[in-house]
């Protein structure tokens, strides 16, 4: 069961994208969206998506090596989880940037277009 830790942590990355996509989707039906807000939403989606992609690669590489090492030496589990947490934080940073971008879209309604 402990060997499933990297798989579970990689699944958490999809939740970050889901949170941002729900926030973007709630804005779509309310009103006509200006071009500036659309570009901010695109940037927010790219921010969370690309950071989750990078975090997924890191979790995959660390998870593969970590589970193999853990199978031979059970004391390495804590070190593996610590490195996996550092890899997971990459995706969390992308979600935070995306949420910060989306929080300011109400102030830009008449900026361009």
C-alpha cells in the first residue's frame, strides 16, 4: 500500500486543474467576456496546466526510483515522500498563480475590446 503513494500524489494534480477550470467556467455564462479577461483566463489555464505537467514528470521520475529503492530498503520511504512533496508543490504553485490571475479579472472589464 505504501508503494501507491506516488500514484495518489499524481492524482492530486488533476484536482488543481479542476478547481481552476470550475472557476473559469462559472464566469463564462454570466456576461459577455472582454478580450483582456479571456487572455487572463487562458494564462491561468496554462499556468496550472504546465506546472501540473512539470510536477507530474517529477513525481513520475521520483516515484519510479523511490518505489524501487523502498522495495529494497523500507527506511527510504520518508525520504521518498519528502521529495514527492517537493515535486507536488510545483503544481500547487501553478494553481496559486492561476487563482491570483483569476481574482483580478473583475477590475479589467473595459481595458481592451
